[in-house]
C-alpha cells in the first residue's frame, strides 16, 4: 500500500498493512534531532504519511519579521507575535488588534491567492505517495481571541454576543474563501486547527461552543465533505463533550488525542467506529520523561489498541517539543518504521 492509501483506509476504519504514522517537530527539537542524527534532512527519511500546506495567518512568514524588533513578527491580521523568548514556533501576542468590541474600523486582510494557489499546486503535483492536506490554523475561536484577547472574547460571548457573532462570521467568510480555492486542487483533506480544551474540560463550555463555534465549523466541514474530501481537526485539551457534535457535523479524524486526558480503550469502544484519531503518543508525559524502553512499550501498546480495525494515525500528540531526549524520538521512529 502507498502511504496515501494507508491513511485513507485508516480514516475509513479499515485495517492496513501497517498503521500510518506522522511525526512533526518544534523548531528547537528539529535542530536538536538534526544534530543528533548528523543529518539536516532526517525528516525526509522518517517515512511520514502526511504532507501539509499550512496557513496560520502568515502568507509570507519570512518577510513578516519586524525590522526594528528582531524576534517579533506581524501576521496578515496585524497581530504582533513575540518569538524572542522560549516559544520560537508561535510566540506570545504583543498587541490587541481589537481593543473594543467594535468592527467599524476593522477589515480582515486581503488574501494573496497567487501565493496560496502556488503552494496548493505544488502540493497536488508532488510525486510523493503521501496523503495531502491543506491546513487552516487558528480557524475560528483562536483567530477571534488573537485579535480581541482571550479574556475579552470569552467575555464578549456573554455580554457582547452580537459582536462575537459578527466577528466569527467575518472569520468564517475569510476561511471559506481559502477552503473554496483549496478544494479546486487534487488534495485529500482540509485540516482545521482551533484549540477549545483545557487539561480538564472546555475553555468556553459546551453551551457557548454550540452557539458560537459549531454553526461555523459545520458550514466549513460541509463544504469540504461536499467535494468528497476528509475533514481533520486539531484541538488541544479535553473536548470529550463535543465528540457527538463533531461526528454529527462530519469530522473524520481528531488530532491531539492526549492519553493524559482520554482513556484510549474507552474512546475506542465508544467512538472508534465513527471517529478516527491522530496522535496518542504523549508529548506531555511519555516522550520527555520516560526511558527509551518505556517509550517503545507504550507506543506499541497504544498502536495495538487504537489501531484495531483502522481508525488511527500514530503520532505524538503535538509537534515534539525541545525537552524530549533524542533517544526517545529515535525509538519512536524505529517502532513506526518497523511495525
């Protein structure tokens, strides 16, 4: 089977010759692993099953660094990201684009579709036998709070609901323009990134999620499904209360499946026939702190449970952070490649 065929079969809840897998890295960990292996191109040799074009709000990230503040980047929405500290990948927000609950002087950015189309065409034309996916980061709730501030937007949901709906509608329209263009190309899925969970429970609770987030996610999911493509979602934290809703609106695979939060056997019994998972190998507890032998044992056990009858893409629960010993990643790669 090709890598693409494995992922498709897994998402259809069918068994494959080996379980498809994918490993991605934060910038510090990628540098550490390149030094450990003595190979700057080590990622190309892992055998990852998924290729992605990612849009997080930066059409051209290389040109977005502020000239007068090294380590600070301005995205297409006007949000300033401070990456001068520990977090080199995303950063910490340094301004408020929407200090008040008012959109009268705010306009979402124009999309440079020439750049996006070039990226999507390159993805579609790739001769690699991988599953090809367009990724829209900061999809809905995250885009809103990065513009407005987390506390402000959560408060807006309660005391300025009209504004909250208006802002989310604008964001949804922006995303739909990207989705409609992406679906013109020969890709396999669209992946949405929107963190809704904390370590225990939802950030905004299920009632507010269903009022503000669900209708827009449903609209985007339906557009993808109407073209026969798969829908994938990344959302950190505990979102178990939403699984029935997400299945209802067409989600195929849920990423960032954290074993600290979910009982993997219980999930497989309750939702395994309807919802595939991508992740399951802990970047919070297992990979940073376990011995290589324990990483091997837990990874094999996790793959056996979640991979039964398909429905699983084996992976760390998130981009591998910089505190993970390279020896543990070497073992993880070995398990994935030599199933």
